[in-house]
């Protein structure tokens, strides 16, 4: 049986995943017995093997950059990203407080507490990086949609078309009551 790291949490379901080093991680509710978790992992041995092979193939196809390559990529990012931020901040009429280029190890960057304009354009500030359906959406599209929404809301051209109706002023509220029941004579 595969060795795994067990993380107990206040949750209702169990999950099995691989970390960056190929180790199995099981997340389980507090009340689940160890035997049940062991059986859960044993039932998913085939999935673990297949996932490890995919992870290994992905690593071979996309190796970590060397220090020299990393420095070249950072220099390229420092040259290109400020132009993009200037472009979008001009369109959205915003003044960014700064642009931070890091060597994040996840797809859309790390989960930072500070929100930068670059994060908004990449979708990380609004949590889109965790939704499976939109993980591979181009950041420019997200920027266009958010920019259009912000511009229409700022110029008061935005009108909600769905959801609850807006509150009516008291003068427009119509009071209605049920008519009295007709009396039946007996």
C-alpha cells in the first residue's frame, strides 16, 4: 500500500491528491477511521500510479529553468509586463500601486494577501485560478471583461438585467390584501 500524508479537517468528503514531489496526500473529515482511509487509498492505487506517471512525463516535458534561463525570463518579464500594466491601467483609468514579479511555483501565481493590478488582470484576485473550467482562460480576456464592467459601472451605464428587482420608492409600492371570504348561509 502507498504511504500517504493524512490531513484531517472539518469537511464532509475525502480527497486524494499528489503533491509536487509525487507523495500522496489524503484529506479526510475528523471522524473517519484510519482503516476506512487506508481502504480508500488502496482502492485508488491505479489512479495514483497513473497520476504519478503523468506528473513525471510533465516534468520531463517542462523541466525547471536553469538559473541563467530564470534570469533571462525575469528580465523579459520586467521589460514586457510594465507596458501591459500601463496599457490596461490607461484603459481602466486606474493607477496601480506597483507591479511585483516573483518566481511563483503555481500556475497563476501565489495566493498573496495584497492585490495588485497584475493579479486582477490574471484573474487571481477574483479566485478564477481555482475554478477548473476557467484555469486556462487567457488573462487578456479576463482583463477585457473586468475592464468593461468597471468602466460601465463607473460611468453609471451598467444596468442589472437579472436577479431581484430594484427597491421601489414608497410612493410606488402597491398594497394588496386578500378580499374577505364570502359568507355562506347554512
